C-alpha cells in the first residue's frame, strides 16, 4: 500500500494512467475488510497532505473513499476525532485560502499582454484553428486598443497545480469534501470559522476566481443552522 500511496503523489513522475490505476487499487485495498486497521493511519496521511498543501485532490478523494467504508456511527466518530486531533475544518480552510491564491496567480500568468509584431495576425489565426481542432477552449486572443496582444483565459478550464486539474474541478472537489464531512458529523462552524470562510465567497457564496456557486450555505453549519 505504501508503494501505491507514493505513486499517487504529486511529483511521483509516473504517467496519469499509472497514477489512476494505483489510486483505484489503493482504494480497493483500504476499503476491504482485511485492511480495516490501515484505514485511520491513511486518513491521517491524507490530512497531513492537506495541511502541507500537497497532492490535495488525491488526498481528499482517498479520504472520502475511506470514510465511506465505515458504518454511519463509526464514520461520524472518526470524522469528529480527526477534527479534534488535527483541527480538520481549520486546516481545510487554510488550504482553501492557499489554493485561491495559487488559482489567482495562475490566472494572472495566463492572462498576458505582449507587444504585437509583424505576422501576429497570421500566427493568431493558425493557433486559433489548431485549438479548435484540438478541442482546447482554455484561452483566446484579441488585440487591445494599444496594439498589444491580449490572451483571455477561460478560468473554469485553466489547469492549476502539478496535477493539471482544471480550476473548476479543484473547487468542486474541495467544497464537496467539506460538505461531506459536515453532513456526516456533528461538527459546527464557529463564528470565527464563518468569518474565515467569507473571504473566499461572494454573498450568497461563489468562488472569487470563477464564481462557482457553492453547493451549500456555510451559515447552515453554524450552531443556529444545524
């Protein structure tokens, strides 16, 4: 299992298909009855990765798969123990803020302005045609009023991080995991937690980068909302 764990990490150097197969096999092993004693140690590994901001999509996916393998009462207890031991919600929100900054930086880097030069129009048409053939809708080019070439980025499909997962998938994965742990436990958002969550959202709640609508109202998980 340790080898499979290493394979699915960012920077392992394996091709995506190998990483995906390793992830599937690791999930199969950890959800098998014979490997029950390994579940909580690997959950803690996932939280450690979340805290370090490394291999977050894989870690959240694996953690949710492991938690799903528990009976309802046991699952609730495990989630609450993780929150007590690691301050799970606080760690999650801290990583979410870090990811937001990384996504905004990726948008800034992808949205570039460069001086227009002779032959740009022809090159632009060729690039546009190639992207259409390849099905790539990540970005498009136009000319600004000052003659500079402006690259407009589709934030939803913009790859972010070493895993090259599109931004929208990053957001959905994180927020769905947060809703999962809140739904399957008695964890309550404190006023401080709600305030920490607020900078990430617009009212009533959307990603400040791509305006993805939240799948839930964060105020629902306060003392008065539960």
